[in-house]
C-alpha cells in the first residue's frame, strides 16, 4: 500500500482504521508485554503495522548531505505509510540481526524512544515489531511545540530517554541520552533531505505537558522534538527575506 493520507482524513476519521493503514487491535496482554519490553508505559490501544522499510536505492549520500537543512514551513499533507515506515526505520530502526539500530547509543542501551504525534493520536515506535503502538487517542498537535508552525505539522517525533536502561551516573546518562538523540535527529534530517521532506529539530517544547501525556515514570525524560512534513515551497521561498529582517 502506498497511498497518501491527508490531514483531513486523519482528523475526520478519528481512527487510522478508516484511513486503511492496516491497524490491528492490540490485546491488554500484548500491551503489558510491550510495556515490559520498552519500559515506557504504553496503554492498551491500536497498532499501526508499518510497512517493510525500503532500505536500498534513494538519493546519493553526498546529495542528501548537501540538501540537509532545517525548514519551518510545512504543508499539512501527511506522508504516506511507506514514507512514514522508511522515516522511522531511518531514525532508529533495526539494521542488523542482533537488534542494533541505524543510530548508535552509548553502551548500546537503546534508551531513546520515539513518540509520534499524528493528527489522530500519539503512538510509540516499536522497532522490533515495526509498528506504532497507540498510547493516546485524539489530537494533541497543540502540544507538539511552543512555536506556532509546530502545532500544524502532520508528523512530530518526540524523543524520550529512559534512563533506567543503564547504570551510569545520572549526569552521564543524561549526556549520553542527549548525544544519542542527536544521532537520531540527524538521521531524520538526512532522510528528510533524501525524501523531499522538511524537518526541524526542536528544543522548544513543553517538556512537562508531554511527559504527562506520555505518562512517563521515574528517570524517563522528554528531550527534544522534531517536526516532519512536506515543505510549503511558496512560503520557503519567502522565508529567507523574512529571516533577514530579524
Ligand atoms: C539542540 C537543538 C535544538 C533546536 N531547537 C530549535 C527550536 O526549538 N526551534 C527551532 O525552530 N529550531 C530549533 N533548532 C534548529 C536550529 O535552529 C537549526 O539547526 C539552526 O538554525 C541551523 O540551521 P540548519 O539546521 O538549517 O543548518 C534546534 C537545533 C538543535 C540542534
């Protein structure tokens, strides 16, 4: 399946089932299992089964590097499921048989969890299942960021560190987590460049409100967010002169 899903579809449907995303009901026991595995509290919800990521071809690496940039003007158009699947895999998917990821983590602690705010709900990326597990239903885009543009972007990743996953000192854990998060952010930037998407990595978020939304526990912290969508080319053209006025 490779269809485009627009924002209106998502919001109007109130459920990704109606968008034909291949959602399946997840049982309470399955959720409990997910919860143990991830150590991030995810509630009973629905699952979006992601598509097998396309891991070959694409834009030449140096071209993607040349195009990597921050963009803050987005269309509301939702990327299709294949693009979303590729994006999550590029961000922090499993790329080796031993379960290691596309982004490195100190001590291979894999402590960064990606919460995904979509127009119809909030999900937690489950790399081993190649799925998104819903942890909150409804539109929470108003919590996606403090800057206005961030509230209308169709896809927001919120990076959450689970510091229970290593035994280092709290200072070391946090510094490792912020670096690990940066690697994921750069993977997303490069994927966005290669796929014709726009992205902005953001520290300007309401950490407390997001932690409450995700029902985070002790030593689990919201670090950063990253908006991903299609660039609004007309406004992008206008943006440089706007910036010069600053
Ligand atoms: C740790 C970090 C936090 C950032 N926070 C924000 C933010 O809150 N809002 C924003 O619009 N951009 C944010 N940015 C994006 C930077 O402003 C952007 O990367 C910088 O202007 C350089 O532009 P470039 O990414 O196109 O090279 C952040 C970037 C980093 C690395």
